[in-house]
C-alpha cells in the first residue's frame, strides 16, 4: 500500500470531472486500498480519487468509529439511482478543505449502483451519515465541493482562508529550503 498526497483547495484539479473506469482491475483495486490507507491516516471518513490527483470515478468511505471493526466501502462508477424526498442536514468537512465545516442538506436516504472491488455490479441502499458521506464523495467526481452547497459568502470566506494558508505554507517551505541550502554549504 502507498500513501497518497491529498490535494487542498483551492486547486483547479478539484473542479474537474472524473472519467468512468472501464473495469475494476488490479490497478483500480490497489488505488482503492491506497485511498483507504490515506483516508484512515488523514484521518477522514471518505476520499475520492480526484482528491489524490486521479480523475477516475472511484471513492472510498468508512464511517465506522471502531478501528478494530472497520467497514470500508469501495466504489467505482457510483450512480444514485434513487434518493428520498426527506432531507438530512449534517455539518460536513473535507480532507481537501482542512479544518473547515458547514451544514449541508442532502437526501436522507439513497440507493447507489456501483462496481465493487471485484468488478461486480452492486446496489446499496443507505441512510444517515453513510448516505451523506457517499453523496459528498460522489460530488467530488463531478468537481463539486461541499462548499458549493452553501452560501456564496460562506464559500468565499472558506476558500479565501485556505488560499491564504496555502500561500503561507509555500512561503515557509521556500524559507526552510533556503535554510537547508545555507546549512549544506557551510
């Protein structure tokens, strides 16, 4: 397994639409496993391939709270085939928008058709937190972030803070890189 780099917003790659996978072969199955490992260590409850720079329609989710009894869900080409009229409000966060949260309203229950890690077509009907997480990750496949579901004012505030943080981190990396060069030449 390999740890993958999670892309942080704002980044244009997070706004791109992902391509379907032809089949879940060993390469896609390995991607799913690498994504799960990355998600668990982040820590998070969901991750999409676009968040790690791969524009494929692949997501992983695990909302279990018990590390000893994990319940990972691996999906390729997920499609919502039914959604309830009842809505569920949940304060969402995202590994690509660290330390930022906002309440988002989504269908409370969904039925999703997808390819599993053995390339079998499956359907899953789910509700509550798992339904929210699956919908959130599926949004990433279409270049949609959870902040796209909230007011423009809140979205712009979050993205402005993240942009400022990215610039600050880049500046610190450059500064530490020049310190290392000076130390190496001494």
